[in-house]
């Protein structure tokens, strides 16, 4: 009896991990409809276990989706603290394109759900891109004639659009970053 | 009796016009589900008239959607024949943003349908933007280090993304065009 409790805790932790991992796999699958049954099948656990482990489908998807975004937020902050802000912006957008291309239907899959942890990570992601923009402006590395929030929004919208259409045109992602970063450069009299 | 045939033809032409116009209104309405019944209600004709006039819902939507795109194609060609290609490109994208913002759910509404006339207009639209890009390159007005088809694709994807999100950030459309056109400029040694 004294050994059953740690064993139960180990089982619960393993089921939690498998369920989370299964949900992340489904979030990267454009054809997946994310139901408790689909998660249970993918995780090879029972539907009851899926519900019990996280207390419901939304809480589970929130944990999985926010768990996918959290490393991106940390990565963006690390880049920003380790190199000039405009280089951090370019490097991060390149990585963001790869992530979004691999998860290009995730937004549609989760749009109707209430996911507070995921929304918090999305807000943190916008904030760190805004920080990159503001610091690059302050450093004189990008143009100062555009509103930083508008710049952050247009970067986000265009990056997402290019990520979703990457497969259609090889070279699109790299050329997009080139045009975007050149378009964001400070205006010089000779370039005008 | 001798007057009934012109009358019938006039009725048919009027019904055709009302049905087309109703379909165009629904294509600009994000909340609309485009059914024969919805078109009939909007046009104030019977569902049987809607079907009879165009021989089916897809043929009707194809006529309405291609009829919306055809003036854009003509406009793009007119701009290109009347001014330098990079100015034509910027002017046309500005007008395209307005059109797409007003019809930002049209793609979703029609994506599952087979619409040959609409697809032909979409192809013509891509071709004229490609012509603008190629002629602006030849004129030395935009950079030559990017593949023209990739450039056309990234312009199209980003313009569509910005058009759909216009409402969220005032100034986004104008700033987008500024960043895009500056990003497309020929590279000069001083700008590098």
C-alpha cells in the first residue's frame, strides 16, 4: 500500500504527458478535428482519462497550445537580449515563419475556444515583437516615421500570411524577410 | 401578342440584373451564407427564378464574382498603360486593399465552388500584377535580385492579409504600402 501512491502519481504524470503530446500533434495536423475522442486515440488512453487529467477539452487544448507558444516567447526574449534588436527581429521572424508553417491551421482549430493561457502567450509574443520594433527604432536601425504598434501589426499579419502560403512558392519566406527588413530601414536622402 | 416577347425579354433581363446584384451584395457581406434562398430573398424574386435565370447557383455566383473582379483587371491594365509601372503598382494595390477589405470573406464564401470565369479573372489579376513587377524591374524602378513570380506572390499574400485586418489598426494599409514599396526599391550601395 505504501508504494501505490507514488505509482498512481507516476501513472497520472505519464497520462498527462501523453495527452498533452497527442494534443500538440493534432494542433500541427491541418486535417485534424480536435475532439476528446481524437486526442484519446492519438494518446492511446481512454476518453475518460483525457477529461479527468485536464478537467475538460478546453483546459487541455489551452495547456497544449500555450505550451507550444511559450518557448517561442522565451526564444524571442533571448534573441532580443543577445543581439542588436533589428537582427533579433529578423532572426525571430525567420523562426516564427517555420513554426507558423508547421501549425498553419492551429488558429482556425482553436479560434472558437476560450483559452486564457494561450491568449496570454499570444499577447506576450506581440509585446516582445513590439519591444524589438521600439528598440530597433531607438537604435536608429529601423525607420521612425511609422507607428510602432502599426509596424508590429503589419509584421505579424504579413508573416502569418507568408507562413501559410510558403508551400506555394519556394523562396517566398526568405524574399519576404528581405523585402520587409529593407522596407523597414531608416529612410536616407539618397534612398528617397 | 406581338408585344409580349419584348416584354418577356425585358422581364428576364431585369430579373437577371436583380439576381446578379443581390449575389454581389451577399459576396460583400461577411455574415452571409450564399444559398439560392438567400439570393432570392435579397433580389425579391422567387427561388425558381434564381435557378432558371442562371441555370444553377454556381453559374450565378461565377457570373457575380467574375463581374466583381473584371473591372479590377481592367483598372490595373489602364493604370499600367497610363503611368510608370511602379506607380501603377502602388496605385493599384491601394485600390485592391479597398476592394479586398470590402469583400474580405468572399474567398471563404466561394472557395469550395467550381467557378471557371472567376478563376480566369483571378489568373488575369495575377498576370497584370506580374506584368507590373516585370516592367518595374526592367525600368530599374524595383530591385532585380528577387524572382518576379515570388515577388508577385508575396505582394498578393501580404496585401490580402493587410486588407483583412485593416479594421484593427488605423493607418495599417498606408504604412503597409510604404514599407512594401520601399522594400522593393533597387538596392543602392549607401542603403546596404
